[in-house]
C-alpha cells in the first residue's frame, strides 16, 4: 500500500501549512511507515493511505515518486 506523508523538514519546526512537504512511502500500515521514517529528522504531521481514485490522482502529479526505504 502507498501512504502519503505530510511533514516539516525539521523535528524542531512548528507545523505551518505553507512549509508542509509530502513524500510517498510504501508499507503495510501507517505504523510501519512511521517506523521506516523514525531515523529521519522529519516532524510528521499526518500519514494517510492512498487507494483507488485517490492513488490514481496522486500518480498524475509530476512529483509522484515512492521512496525506497529499507
């Protein structure tokens, strides 16, 4: 399953909508995605699963790239 992760670049950064970034990560659950990203300096705001029409819509975005995280 593909998850869309909304985050700030620094764990010290207060969430501000204009500075929120997104990445796409493959995982079995939200918990697994958060565990994969635990060593990154991100302040994760929200993780949401992408399925069906939502996933197809995101794939049309030129920035759509699923991160390969071990």
